[in-house]
């Protein structure tokens, strides 16, 4: 019991630069208090003392602002940072080393009792402030959920979910699109992937611009090879800028106006 408590305190010291001492964490961190009280409530739930478990859970909610159903499963070194307004549902499972910020809901979308209605978080998952993870699916190890994201489908291990509804940023094509968008002064981070026609058009525009610039750069390289020995000084030799893939932000902005 005490070794587990020491581990919980140490994980907070490791992840929160504002934590100055073990005593401060032990006495002033509601996230730690919520985890400790939940373990008592969870034990009572397992022993069949359902009312007592819910009573302890309710006391924890009053004292910490964090509502965790006593049937929920929480692993080792879980850190609820600030965590006011966090709600963890009955069938939710939180893996070792997870970090959950304020305003997070691990909720369900089904009303059927006895079913897996709430999400399962793998190891070392980070859930940003205000995020809603809704449904009986799995968020993979090391995944991240951005602030205020609304996640209703599985998140692969190591991926990032952002937006409402959340889209998954993992594939190399998505990473290239985000890089291309940032060069144009536009961030697609957090736009919807399937539902918004405007966001679909924007992503198509970004992909098309990236492809065209790549083809132009290849054409200039081919022309440079053919023009390695120009017949006269006035022959056209491509500039360094023309050989580079680049975007014209002004052109894109004109198209969007």
C-alpha cells in the first residue's frame, strides 16, 4: 500500500514541474486524493459493498471535484492533473502511466447494462483538457487526445486524436499535409475529416498544391540537366528558388477569399 502511494507521489513529481515536495503532493493534490479514495471504493465494490463504494466515490467527488465510478479500473502511476470536472464511467479502464487533465469525460454512448460502455486507455496515454472519449473502444498505448477533442472511435497506439469529431493523425500522408498546410499559413489541425465539405475541399487543395509543386521541382531539375552547357549566356538557366518545392501563400489566400 505504502509503496504504491510512494509510486503515485513520484509520478506526480516527475510530470508536474509545479510540485515541489512529497509533502505538498500528499496534502495538496486532489488528483492523488481521488486515486487513493477510488482504490478504497473499488475494493468495496469488489467485496459486494456497493452502497459503501458509491458513498466513498461520492465523498471523493465532493472533496476533489473528480467523479470516478467505483467499478472503473485504474492502473499504477495514473496522474489526474488539476482534473476538476473529470468523469470516469463504470466500465472505463485506465492503464499504467496515464495522464488526464481537467474537464475530461471517459463516457459511454450505450444505455445497455452489463456491456462495455466506456473506453479503455492503454499505457502512457495523455488526455488533454476538456476532451471527451465516448464509447467502449480502446485508446492505444502512448496515444494522445488533444484538448477539447471528441473521440468516438478507436485510437491506434502512438497516434494523436484532435478535433470534433476527432480525426487521427498518424499516417505519413497526414503528417506531410500538416507540414504543407503550415507553410501556407493555414493549420488543418483539428478540422473534421469526413463530415465538413469545406475541410474536405481544403485538404484536397493542400494535397493538389503539394503535388504540383513537387512536379514543377522535378521539371526544373530535368531542364537544368539539359541546360548544363548552355549555347549562349542568354540561355535560360533555372534559379535556385525554382528548384525548390515551395508554396505561394498569397495565391492560396486569394483563392480562399
